[in-house]
C-alpha cells in the first residue's frame, strides 16, 4: 500500500471516529464541535497574554480553536466531518501523506493556552492528522492567556500550576486538588522552585505516561479524577523511584490493589467514624459448620515498650487480649527497631498473622502497603482521621475524660488559673483542650486556662511554676501504670512544693483489642473491612476504652461530681459540648442547643474564650514533632510538602 492510499484510508477511519463522536454529543444534547476560546472568554483578545514559546503539548489538552472559522469541519475530538472529496478533505489527505513520508509533520502549530487547555490558531488539520494516529504530544508555539486572580478554586489551582510549570516546563500532569503541584514537586525530590533538567522531564514523561495508561485502563467507572490525582495517592505507597523500575503490567497490578483508595479520593466523602464497638454478630451457617479461621493477631511496635510509655500502654493492651482470648487466638509482637516497618509486617504475615495492629500513626505507610498486598489480612493503625479504605484506624475520645479533669481542676484552682500542656496540634487534641476548658468553667466560671505546647521550644511545666500557677494539666496518663503519678494527668502544687495528683484520663487499649478481635472471630476477617469507605474507630467512655483515674485526696464533693460526670457521659446523658460556647474572638460557636458532629469534633480549629494561648503553626514546632503533625495535623493538607530524595 502506497502512502496516498494509506492517507485516504486514514481519513475515512478518522471521519468515522468524528461522526461517532458527533452523534454521541448530539444524543446527549451537548455541542459536537471543538470548543471556541472566543466564546468562552469575554474579550479574550484584550486580556493579558504571555509568550510561552515552543511547547511539547499533550494531545488530549488540545480541546478547541481560537475562533469558530473552521469549527464545523471537525468534531470535538478533532476528527474530520466533511466528505473526503471536498477541498478540506483533499488538504487533510495531502497533509497525512506528507506525515507518512520521510520528513513527517515538523512545523509546530500555533495556539493559545488558557487554564491549561490549548486552542488552535493555526494548524487545525495538523492536529487532526496527528490525533488520528494517537500521537501523545504535538509541538506548538504557545501564547498564554492569563485569567485575573480570584478566589475561584479553579483559578487558584491554575496559579499553583503556573508556579509548578516555571520549574518543570511540562503540561503533562494535572490535578483537581489544591496543593497537589507542590506535593508532586516535593515527592520527586525537588525544592519548591528548583528547575527540572531536560533529562528530568523526559524521564518523568516516560514513567508518567505508563502510569496514566494503567489509570485509564482501570478507570472504567470514569471517576472524576485525573491520572495526576491518582499518582499522588499511589506514590504515598509506592514511591516514584519504585514506579520507575516497574513494568507497565506491574504498575497496573499495584495500582489495582490501591483502587479502593482511588475510589475514596473521587468520592470526597467524609471518613466513616464508628463511635462505639459493633454489636456482636451471629456466626453465619457456613462458619458454624466449618468454623471460623483461627486468628493470629500481630502487634507492631515502632517504639520499644521498655522505653516508650505510649508503646507500653499498647503492650499492656496486648497482654490483656492474651489473658482474655489467648486460648482461642494466637498473639505475637514485633518491634521495628532498626528494621523497615514493611519488612517487619511482611515477616508477621509470613509467620501466619492475619490481623495486624500497628500501634503508631507513623506506621501508616507500611500498613497501606501490606494491606494492598495481602487482601486476606485485616490491618489496623492507631491513628485518627486516616482516609484509606483498606486500613482501619482507631483512637479514643479522650476529650470526654478531659472534660471531667477540667471540672476537677476548676474546683481545685483557688486563684482561677490553670496550666494546660498540650502535646501536638493534631486532630482530636483541640477537642480535648476545649472540653477541659468547658469542664473548668462548669465548676469555676472565672477559670482561665493558660495553654502551652510540649511540641514547641521551652519547658511548659517550669514556666507554669515560675508564673505561680498551682493547678496544671500535664500529658495524659497512658494506662501503663496502676497508680497516678505526680507528673501525669492533672495535679496541684501545694504552697510548700508538694504535688497532689487530682485526676487523669486513661487509655485502656486492651478493651479495644478484645472487642475488635471478638468481632473478627464472629464475622471473619472481612467483617470490619469496608472498601467503599475509610473507617475510623473513635471510642469513648461508654466502650471502656478510656476511663478516669481520680486522686484519693480529692474532697468528697469533687469526687462525687467526677463520678456523676463520668457515668453521665458514658450513658450519653451528658455531652461536654452541649452548652453555650464562644471562641477567643467572642464569636458564638454554639447557643447550647445543638450537638457537635463527630466530624466537627475531630477537626476543631478554634479555642474557647476562657483559654489564653493559641494553636501553633507548623513552622513553630520542634523538628521532632513535625513528622506526626504532617500525618495528623489539623491543617495537614496545607502544610508545605517535605522534599524527598530526588527520584527522577
């Protein structure tokens, strides 16, 4: 077949695609032609423009024309509509024949770029021919039409792209979520304004196109996401350095394993929160006949329980589980130490573990990888508000206990000043601070809460002592000890310097582990896995996961009040936040007639008007505190990305 014949056949095939596209659009009641920029933007010719120069334009970003002069000749996919015997058809075939020759089409088109899409000024038929051959990109001389800055999310995202383009010089990747361009720049190992080399660009283009192809093949639901959105989720589990080494089939396989998280990202729904243990389920007929598989629960520790009070509390919970269910399940424990968490979890699975309890938020990355790799393993991570489908997170509503300790502190603060040491500005912590303040106000309307943070430079306890503050709420009792100690929970300093423990909320992780494992034993490994939602357990006093340690020397009346509040909250007769509330600026947060939602309580970003202090910004934190705040911080989506190792 000679080039002329092939060009004619190519036109007929392209025309068939064009008519199919045209008919589909007409059936949907939408325009079947390419977009016209002059119709989209009022007075486009008078708008600010910037000469961008020669650009390698992704073909799928060429969506229209500058004017409507040639609009009717093409369908919206740039395939021809006119008969091959027309002058237009003849010129298209001639151009296609030239493309099939030795030189090919080399002249760049000229076009306008607006909000990341391209509108052809000259070279429509070149675009049509090249698109008919599925050319991934087309060379073009580009002028950028600048939209005026505004609060429109689409415009703000575009200006984020412009900063990214200045460094990367690529239009290949797009996002729908703010902050994504900066996150990609950091994830690839570049400083915010660091420019890519030509090799960087070529390498990224090659690898991203393979990923994008896998995304398009899997996206049969037509999720409202870009391949770029999916990539950011993917490289949280499989870094770009790992992706580069994969074959196209391996990329598709690993992306498929993470597809539940991609679906969640598209839904944009809030995380599903369980506030109470699930009611015991009856065993199915099959499980009664065949019996449920024996559970092997592996506890993964990022910190040594001999050195970390946090880890020690979870180990105590592990021992409690062994005491309660040890005859019917297998329990093992693994310390990461110098080993990679992924390797430790894989070892646990290889030794028979089908339930994993990862006891630290910092293990979430390894949890996601293991959960994606082993669908028959139930994976839990001790953290709050994690938006992942295959890893269930768990934490405690410690603010319920804080409300009671605040009431005790208010009753015991003779000078109306109470010191409060908060740990990190992460989800759930602000609810605890405010609940404490509301509890103090309950027993002492004059009480003022002096807020300081252990994650910032300084020594809060010493500062409180120097300021003459006698009642102090320090870090919480972790549950690893049986008696209150002077440096945990809320305590009072006597006039001669002695310390009187008042009260402290306690984590009883064993209660969580027992109830969760019992649910798994009754319902099977899949009973607590819901791949359509991200599931977080956030249990409180009613579940037994937290309780309250009360000082022996408290006045009888204060003890009685504490017991009344504890039983009232556990029975859901008392809600710490069901009262009139104003923030520090005097704005009314609640008139006392409504209950806050769980989602609101998780993400509280204001402080009550009887609190003196503020929520620190990310840059104010000690470096050792920043990694946890990146994972769970109130403003984690807006924290500047951390630059990783260069991966291009």
